[in-house]
């Protein structure tokens, strides 16, 4: 009986350790699932242009400004979450716990809705992915 209990306890510990069944935080918005392959250079180039024109008033790659530094955001957040934050910032800060925490951390200054298309948000995500891979 002790072996069985130990084994069951071991499986439970392994399940908790590996996070089996843990829900990924994809945020609130239109993006539910993204399949990412190799970094796509045409999207990176478009994303860099968009990032520089729409995001740099509040975000930097390597330092906090009005909003968080985004150089390693793809290590901290799921790609769906990142895109949903770009596409639905108002809904995210109302319904997503991580976004609510960021709003508080950054002095209750909400992210501006840039009214990006999904294609534009995907290009910015690809640019952010390319920075991480360096």
C-alpha cells in the first residue's frame, strides 16, 4: 500500500511540476492560437517599421519607459497574449490579471489602442521574436 501511495503521490508531484493541464494565458481578444515557425524576415522588417512608428512613444526594447521594455517580452508572455494586448488593450486590462497588474505597475497609464490589424500585430510580434533570438 505504501508503494502505491508513493507512486500516486509521485505522479501527482510530476504532474504539478510539469504543469500538465495548466492553462496558458493567451489573454482576451481575437487571437486564440498561433502557430509559430521560423522567423519570417519580411514580417520582421514590416514589424520593425510599425514598432518604430506606433510603439516607441511608450516602449523601448531595452529600458522601461511609460510601458515595459519589450526586448524579452516573448520570453515572459505567450505570443497570443502579446497580440491580444496589441489588438485589445482595453479588454485586456479589464479582464486579464497579468494586464491588470501591468497597468498598476505602470502608474495606471493604459496602453493606447493603436487600432492595429491582425496582420500588423503579427508583424510586430515577429519583430519582437527576432530581437529575442539575437
